[in-house]
């Protein structure tokens, strides 16, 4: 096995915050939230693509954390000794692991399961702040590295490649892109799995499965984004829409101890999440990108236990028999449903579309309704027409001016 060093601008700049070492008194405070476990040399504590049991706090020994680069190489992320802890932001909600954790020698560790991790972050505020910051920075580092998520294989200029990359980027999912024009491994992979042009792009998921030009929900299912679906559970609150209003609802409801499920058809953040810069949001005097603002709200909601079901489209609300206090049934596309005592509809606005023939056929293929770095890269060096004169159009014009010819 080849192990190479993990490289990330965030790791280089903020290593101490990314991998802090807890003092003995901090570990003592953590013990009531976890259970001590022992692991033999070479034993796997968590594995990329499989549901992680939670956060591990090393009591003795060394826990080696590695990521995968898509070419069969393992990248060394960290070696955690006593006081170090594993995990990234996905452990708040019991998501699948984005890295591998293996005991290097005998290891004793404290296992903190997701429910107890959330309780820890709230009950031990100062210690929770240090842990939460590390979990967030590690996800940022994994995104920079592209480790743990799917590998997209195809031409970067392909409209379907742009569609899938936009979906993964807006949902904060690490991923890699291999261009067959200059990557021999990608070329061989295509010869095996994509004999027809319409099969492109290919997506290699962490569990080893290969998808051919998948829809967003198919890709989401493959990487575990839809694991939160539970038709039998009755939630206190179901929120339709994960824009700023929906996420705020989730934060307030979940922080009051209510069970919350948030549903969105595409990504968290809504239209605000696609904004290059937001200058007039309370509490951010220097401004903040829409993606960063939405990401903070998304993480905050999960800290309090809100569950996310993205992408999932709500198509019908069945109120049942109110006089019998039946829970509401929210029907989702794909013949699924969820039940809740309360439903909050925060679906936001729809994009206004010009009255042009065949416009829909060009959406994602030269026509976009937002201007993110992905669209900027696609349009680089070309002439671009912006339709609209509002705030969003002005922001897009300023952002794209640094990338396009005119």
C-alpha cells in the first residue's frame, strides 16, 4: 500500500485548530458521553463509504487516518495519539465516513456516538466549540483534497459534468474529477464501463459501484445522502425547503428539543446559497459568500439534531383526519412518504424564465440561473449575456467580470 502525505491549504494554515490535542481534564469531561473500547493492531475503526459509528477520542496508542485519491493511493491525513479525536462534520448525523481509520498498534479509544456527540457540543460549550471548529475544518480539507467522495469521470466541459459537480459542490460533498483526455486511468475506466457516449459522465462511488450519467437523486443515494429517510418515524416538524428560512426554522425547532426533518429538492442554501457575496446579512460586516452562510446554518441545524433529506422533492401533503390528530403525511417523489405532526413550507421563490423557445433544453448547457465558480470556469474567456437588472444580476456581473471576455 502506498501512503503519501495529505496536502491541503487549510491543513497548512490551521493545523492546530484542525487537529487539536485534548488535555487530560478535557478527556475526563468527555467520558460521560462515550464508552471506552479497545482495538487490536490493524483493526479498522471506520472505513470510507460505510456508516461511521461516531467520533473516536484516543486514550492510548495511535489511530492512523488516511484518505483515498481515486488512483489506488492512500493519503496520510493524520496520526492521532492520546488526546486526539477523529471525525468530521458528517459524524453529527451519522453519515458515511469520508476517510479510513486504522489502529497502528494497540489502541484504546472513547467512542462517542452521534447522538451523544450532539449532546456534548451543547452541554460542554467551550470544549464543544473547539471540537466543532475542528470537524468543520476537516470537511473543508477533505473538499480541498477531494477524498472520500465520488470520482467523476468525463470531460470537464460536459453539461452533465457541470450539473453533477454543481450538485456535489453546493451540498459540500468532496469529489474528484478525472478527465480522460489527460488521465490514462480514466480512459481505461471509460472503455470498460461506458461504451456509449450517452453513458458519460461516469461516477465511481466510494462503495465501488459505478453510475452512468446519473440523476442527482441516484448519485445522492449512492453516496448516502438519503440515508435519513424513515417512513415509520413521526417527526415533530418537517420543513420543506432548505433555504435560509427553512434552515432557520430547523435550528429554532431542533434547539427546543423537537425532532426535525428538512427536505429540499436540490441543495441546502436555496437561492442565497448560490450568491457569490452577501453584504447585508446581520452579523457579517465584511460580507460572506452565500455558500458559507448556508453551510453554517446547515451545520448548526445538525448540531441540534435536525435530520437532512436532500435531494427529495415534496409533491403532496395529506392532512389525514385532523379531528383524530393523525400525523400529516408528506408524499415525496419516487413513491416515498414521511410523517410529521407539523409541516412548515419554506419553498421560497422560483426563477423567472424568459419567454424563449427551447429554453429548458439549454438549461445547464449554456443557460444558468446562478453564477458559481463552476459556471465561471465553464464560461471562462467567452462572452456572456446576463438577463435581469436586480441585485443578483449585479453580483453575477461583478463576479463573472474576472473570468469572462465580455
